[in-house]
C-alpha cells in the first residue's frame, strides 16, 4: 500500500496538511488521536504511549524494559498498518521508518519562524513569547527523538 510521511517544523500547520491530504486521497491518517484510539482498543495504558510517542525522557541513557517494549511496538504497529492501508503518517520518525519502502512519498512542512509563532498564537491562544518557547522545546524534543531512533 502507499505511504505518505509528513514531518514538520512546529507550527508549520503540518496537522492540517496531513488531514487534508488523507481526506482527499482516502488514506488513513496516522496521528496522535488515531494512535490513542488504537492504544485504547488494545487495552493499553495511555501513559505508556505518552512516554514513548515522539519523546525521550531527558537525561535517560537507559530506558526501562517496559518502556522499551512499548517504544518498539509503536513503529511495528505503524508498519503493520501500512500492509493493509494507504497511510498518511504525521511525524513519529516515519521518514526513517519508511526510508527504503517502495511507494512512499516523504514531505517536509517548513515555514518561517514568524509564521509559526503566529500560527501557535492563533491556534493555541498563547502569547508570542510562549509560542517561541514552545517551538524551541518541540524542536529540541523532536531532534532528540530522531537521534534516538
């Protein structure tokens, strides 16, 4: 099946791009809300997903075995879904996960920092200072996650 991966700068409206693309093409959108639904269907604790979904705990060189098992399960679940469905996968290191898979298109959503700050201000009703801080924090977390993967 076809896979489109979308990675993004924080605040570059990647969520909207992914949702519109999946809707237009009739693909299954794999994003945080979808993963939470899957997690609930499998009777798994949402906290376990939060601990591994695009984040590595700060200062952790060793990860607990239960967290490691969950961390391994998430990419396996996404790859398994790609066997049965056409997917649009938002973030989650999917560009690396599907790097050698035929039938995959990788998209990177970027935007100037000023646009991203305004986007977060408008969508999350926060100050410009808070938006800049959130952008820096997310950029750091995502970079750590990708290096870890």
